[in-house]
């Protein structure tokens, strides 16, 4: 049995008992979390494919540790110009241990009713709540339009506008 989940803009095929490295998540080590973006669940008998997500499906995982990934070297070089820039980058990662896959309120591992873990809201939902607040503040700061004509961006178009206004 396996599931395909989405986390951090990437998709992962997971099974119960596997360890998985995803982009850093804001949870403490040892905490059990729900990964709610399940795209597909498959076992020996049937397959549930989401459009785009499988409804009522969750993957329960425990945050094992936080670590940093392998160092990636970014080297920019232009020949004959004495231009060489060397940069390094290490991705922050969270290691997850997959505990259970739940579909339609039932655990696919044990077959019993699954109790929801006591967790915070998923990361994706937290980010969507912040966006409307920023747009409301932006709308408040806007000035009303006075009806004045906007100035053209380039001088060529400004000359054309002046010529067309003098011909009238």
C-alpha cells in the first residue's frame, strides 16, 4: 500500500514505515502531523485517484528531526572577463517518519477507525490566511483616482499625443 502526497511543491510516493526528507516544516521534533494534500492512494484491491486531491484522505507522519541537505555549489564564470563567483547553498530539511495512511476515516494499515491527531493547522492553510490581510491593507492605502490623464511612459508616445491634441 502506498500514497502520493504533495509537500513543498514536490510530490512524494510514501508507504507506512518509510522515512522521508521534505523542505523544512514549522513543527517540533517528535510531533505527529497530518499531511492533507493526498493525490493518490493505492493498495492491493483498489486505487483512489484525486481530482486534484483525494477527499477524506490523510497521511499521518511524525517529525523525526530537522537537518540540512548536501551542499550545492553554484559557480558562475565568464571566460576572458575575470568573472568568477562561487556560492554554496544547503537546503533546510525535515525528516518525517510515515505512521499511517487514512482514507474515508479508516486506517488502511489496521482497518480500524482512525482518531485525528492533535496538531496545528497544516502549513498551506496558514499561508492562505495571511494573504487576504495583506491585500486589505493595500486597498486601504490606495488613493482615489482624480480623473486626470496619465502621462505616457516614453517620449515618442508623448510627442504623438501632443501632435494628435494640436490637430483637433
